[in-house]
């Protein structure tokens, strides 16, 4: 069973990913609120300031959350969940902004710095996602 703390951390990461380009698009906003509602954290006082855009998430804070969420030895389930959630958010507005592409590139760099096989698997999946998007754009 996934703890409430893990669910809140995942939602925070998604909110941070939406802020990565400095603006939350309407489709991203709708996606985030739907996920928060489905996960039962839409009215959580720890989530509300970010979910309702009262506080902007800075990139450094976002990357800190990702590291805290995955930890030193992430499980396959955590990695898959994070990958699927970020993918859903990125594609929710039908386009990948430059900053979102940079996010994917940064995750790829983390992969190169990581000695964790599970983290490498997740980041390879992110690379495939990014390459698929690039192919669709051409």
C-alpha cells in the first residue's frame, strides 16, 4: 500500500514538473487537480498552496522532491509510477515546452550520474518518451 506521504510527494513532484517552464498551462492545471482529487489530497493543507498556485515551485525544490521521492534505492513500482505520472502531465497540454525537454535532459544526466540500476531503467524510459515526442514533432 502506498502511504499518504508518498502520494503527497508524488503530487508535489507533478506540480513542480508543471512549474518547470515557469507557467502552469490550463490543461496541466486541470490534470493536476484531477490527480490530486483522485489521490485524495486536493484539500490537504500541505498540497493546497502549490496545487492552487499560491506558491510557485522553483526548479531546485522540484529536483529535491524527486530525489527524496526516489531515494537511494527506489523500487520498480515507485519508478514506474513517477514515470507514468510525469509523462501524463507532460502530454496533458499536447506539447512539450523547451523547459520540459530540459527537464527530461536533466533526468537523463541524473541517469548518467546514478549507479542505481532501477533509476537507470526509469531514466531510459524517460529518454524513450522524449525521443518519441521528438519523432512525433518531425
